[in-house]
């Protein structure tokens, strides 16, 4: 004989099972939304504006660097972490590998908020402030978030992307320490192209 307690217990078990199934489904969806595209082919950068491009170029994309290791630094001019960690690392690594034709450095201001505080002109200011003579781009205009960020599933700034000689993303995450960035670049340089 079923009692009111038994009916309540059965309903509670059913709702607990439903909650468990929903939780597992949601955690699977969270995994699918994981940041970065490490191990995948490098996607288009689709920057809206560029400065300091190589002669004859109007834009840049990973295909322009086939056979090279590419260090792509994503920033916003108003980002404190970009100035405290990202730019100093970029500057140190760029100086270390300057003159090595097998390594390329690119910086792109990837705007996802504060559009009026992070206009394209600020990318030029950052290039001058940090005395970096590398290509600088700007992605994200007029409340339309950066396409580069979407393509690489970045989580904000400072964000670093390292692409190997074959065009495969080998690092795609928040800031990388200088020694770790150098170690990775050296490993990728030793790999056969």
C-alpha cells in the first residue's frame, strides 16, 4: 500500500534524478564552451584596422606567417594586467628574438567592452609607449566585440596565442610568463617545419 510518504519520496527521487541529468548536461555544455582553441588550426584574425604592417600589406592573418612561430598578444589599452604583465613579456620576448626571421610578433587590441576607451588610436599609442616596431591591429568597433576573440574563444585580456610553423595553435590562454613563452618558442623553433 502506497502512503503519502511513499508518493512524496517517489516524487523527490524523480526530481532529484531530473536535477542530476540537467546538471550533467549543463557541465557537458560548459566543457563545450571551454576557452581557447589549442591544437586547432589558427583562424583568421579579422582585425578592423592595422598599423606598422610589412611593406605592401593591408592586413595580416596566420597564413602570412607560414613556416614561422607566431606570438600574438591580445590586449585592451585600459587593461591593468596588460600593462603589468602582458606588455613587459611581449617586449622582452620580442627583444630576445629580434632578428630571428623564424619568429614573428603581432599585437591586436581585442575590444569586448569599453569601446569608447579602447578606440583604434589607442593601439598606436601602445606601440609607441612600449617602443614596439611590430604589427599592431585593432579588432572590435562600435559595440561589436572583437571577431578575433570569438575565433580564438579568448577569455579577455591579456591573452596570448602562440602558433607553430604549421599554423597550429600551441598556446591560447591568459598571460604566459616570459620564461614559459621563451621555452615554448624555443621548442617550436626546434620542431621540423
